[in-house]
C-alpha cells in the first residue's frame, strides 16, 4: 500500500510508503490524502494528525514524475491535477485538528507542499528541502506558492522558486521552513513528545487558533469575522474551558475531551 493510513492511540498517521522511489507521491497517494483527512476529522478519538515517509531516507521526494506523461501532458489533465493538489492542501490546512510533518531526508517539491500545509514541521539533520519546478519546466500551483510565501516571505520564496536549489536542514531552519532540527535518532522521540502535548491540550482551543490563523492567510476576501467569532464562542461555552479553570484552581493537570 503506497499510502498507509492508521490510527495510533489519539494520533492519525498518514505515511508515504513508496521507499523504492524515495516515497514520491503518485496519483493514488494524492487522492488518498483528502479521504484520510476526512476520516480523521470525523473521528473524535483522533486529536492530531502526523505525516511521515516510510523509513528514514525520505519524507517524500516530490510528485512521482513517472506519471507526468499521463497526468500532466495536456491542459485538461494539468488542470485536473492542480485541482487535486488544491484539494489535498486544503484538506490539511482547513482541518480543525493540528498536523505535524516529521521529516527525514528528502522533502522536495510536492513533499514540501504537504509539509508546508501542516501546522508544525520537525526535521532530522538529514533533511533536504527544495522545489525544483524551474528545473523541470513545471508551473508550480497557486496554493503551494501561497503557503511558501506565508512561511518564508517574498525574498526567500523568490530564491527557492527561481533557483530550484536544494537546502539542508540547518538552512531550512534559518529560513523558517521547519521549526526545529534534531539528530536523526532523536527526531521520532521528539515528535512523539510534541504529538503527546497536542493530544493533551484543549482541542477546541487549538481549533479556535487554527480557524483564526487560516482566515487571516486565506487566498481571497477579508477574514470571516462571523466564523472566527463562532470558533471563539464554541471554545468559551465548552466543558473543556470549565475543566481548564477547575484544574488551575485545584492545581492539577486538566483532562480535556474536546467537548
């Protein structure tokens, strides 16, 4: 199975599983991501979502170029493919549940698009990052440009896209592509600690922040004040808010349920 989707405790995992091709993302994998996100979004037992590649050589070395003759050779096919990519990225960005990318090795092109759609990104020292569209003659999609621009700013985005070069993990950290770089053998335990924290923190508080941030960085229109207010009110009316206050007064760790 080229895309492994599984629930481990309260974490929904999406694993790119094509190690012979450095976990390059093929059409079936792209189509599987929105379905997996819907599955996890609908499951109250899932508190956060994590992406990784199979093994430690690669997160995802981009889209599977061997399919390009079939899926990106004609205008209608390109439009369909770009529409699918937008669906994939929005399924991650628009989820109310926080997402994390755990990155070993190659995180290139479409792999970096997925990582940038995630809320948090942590890399091992082996991380390699880049978007080689200019070296392939590809038109990189609008949503991918937008997220890159939001993350690293105009100057860095121009360099990344115009040069199509590869950056190591420390360079990626310096420009803000990732939040932290760790020794390869420490990455999984660190990511596990972050995921545990996400599972323990108040789901509605996290969802409120995700809603507001995504409203402010959306592609068009003004931020939806009603949607943001509803997210805040949902949090303020919640049992979790009452539990947080009680736990603080009782000097104990809160037990949030997302209710």
